[in-house]
């Protein structure tokens, strides 16, 4: 056991494991009993207890579960989950966002394992039918995906089709099955699937004049599913991110907290926006604001918090859209109902402007992100609580200054280009 002297370990949490020579491990978590062969590249990934990664394999932005094996030279790219006891064959490259399982419950073709493959598939839904294989039987395997020496098949979620036993008898055909490529992805957005279903149902209603509702009312089709693929049902991920931040000691290395946040983000298929909103909530809880705190005192506490939390914003905000999400999180703190001390203090001008300007001054939120947020609020109008917050005079003054600075910068760049052309 132990870590080889030639291995590079950066920003990672490592249990009692074996790391071979010339490994490159960055931003990752390794459980107990993990074995990394020589020359393994492991980046922003989580390797659970007892997993093995062979010589020269590459794992990036992925999860390798308990007892799983990634053989020599294999590549496990972004978004993949190698399920418990699965094996990725030597030299195999998995497709992005593929999820592998040894359970027969879900197959890439949407069908359960056949009776002749050694798995118990008698349709029994009682608790004693737990998808465990008959003794000596091999688990279902898609060798086109995991290779000739691999074990496991793609896990796929799908909508029921007309042949399912529990399909409705109300005359409505069920939705078409999701393709395996779509459904196997941790990041797949079901919105388009349901939009297609809306169009299909609307077309059928036009043809026969009837809706698919049991009470005779006109249906608008399928509503978007509240369940996100890869997320535990009923979990408020923003609240969980906030709790993780509040449990972290303020003198602990911020990189450790970033790894923990990233781990939970991946496990619940959450977004960077979810992370940032949880962080912003936690900051204001730690600030312990009373409703009558003055704006200068509020921004002083905000700046002190950013001394620690600033690197988290930098790490999780990768685009103007995610930077704008930071401002949305601030809005939600300021417009909370019922209002608490933080809401009362932040919603009273000029506090929101000072907090916004501090983010800009520290390069945590750029001009592009702020102006994108402002453009959205202008379209929305001022008849909502966040619209009223946006319309405050000090905030508008700051935005006007920011727009002027942006225009001056554009003009200067244009003049510089003209000068270069003239010199030529």
C-alpha cells in the first residue's frame, strides 16, 4: 500500500489506498482500498472503496463505484458512472455520460434480462426480489460498450410504452421510449422530451377532438417532470449545499470544501448555479445580520466573508450565466418571505448595490454577467419584489456607470483597431 514517491497528488482527498508510480491525481477523492496502477490520470473524480484502476487508464469528471475495475489503458470520460462491481475492459473508451450497472433491472434496450441468462426475472415485485443473480450466473453485459473483457451494461431510464402492463386504458398512447443515448446521461434534460410529448398530444387532440384527461377537461399535455435524472427524489440540493458550507470550519482549507461541494454536485446531478446559491445562503447565515444593520456595516461583513469564500466563486463560476446566477442568489436572500434579518438589511438601499459592486471590484462577477442579469430584469419590469430591488436608485446608478465603462472600453478598442489599420 501507500503512495509512490513519483505520483503527483494535488487538491485530493485520499484514504488508505495504493497509488502507483507516475500517477497524476488532481481534485479527486479516493476511498479505502483503492488501487491505482502506474501512470493513471485521475482528474476531478471520485473512486469509491475497493475500486481498481489499471496502468495508464484515464478517469475524468467521473465516479467509479465500490469494487469496480477500470482496466489498463481504458478511458472513462466526463459524466460517467461505473457501477458497483462493473468492469471497463482494457483499452475501452466509454462514451460521455454513460452509466454502467451489473443489475438486470435496466438494460440498454429497455428490457429486463431474459429467463435463460441466469437472472431471476419472474416478475415478482415483493421485497425478496432484489435483482440478485442466480448463483453462478454472469451479470448482463454489453460487450460493445465495456469491451470483450468487461462486465456490465448501460443503465437506462425510460418512459413506459404501450406494451407496459400498467399503461392507461383511456385511449391515449403512452410516450415513446427515451433513447438509450439520451436516458443514460446524467446531464440529460427531460424538458425537450416532454415538449415533444406536448406537441404529440396536441396533434392527437386536434385529430379526434378529445383530450387525454379523465375528467373531460382539456389537457395541455405532459408537465415537466420535477424529478431530475441522477438526483435523489425530494432532495433540496441548494439547502444541502448551504448545510455543507455551514458545517465547514472557517479555518479549514477552502480546497477541501470545494472538493466536498463538487462531490455532492456530481452525486445529485446538480448545477454550478445550485452550488453558488447554496454558498451565498451560507455566507449570509454566517454574517448573522439583524434587520437594522446599516449598509456600510453589512458590506464590511460581506467583504470579510469573501476573503474566505472568494475562491469558491472563482472555482464554480465558469461563465457569465453562472456569474449572473450569483446575483439571482442575492436577490433570493433579499426577497425572502417571510423576511429575516438578512432580507431586511440587504433589501434596504444602498446595501444591494454595495454587495454587487464588491463582487465586481474583486473580479468575482464580471461586467458581462452583471449586464446579462440587468437585461433580464429590465424585460421583467418592476412589479415584482426582485424587480423593485433592481429598480433601486443606487443599483441603477452603478449599472449606468458599468454600461458607460463598457462602452468606453469598446470605443477605445475600436480606435486602437483603426490606428493599426491606418499604420498599415
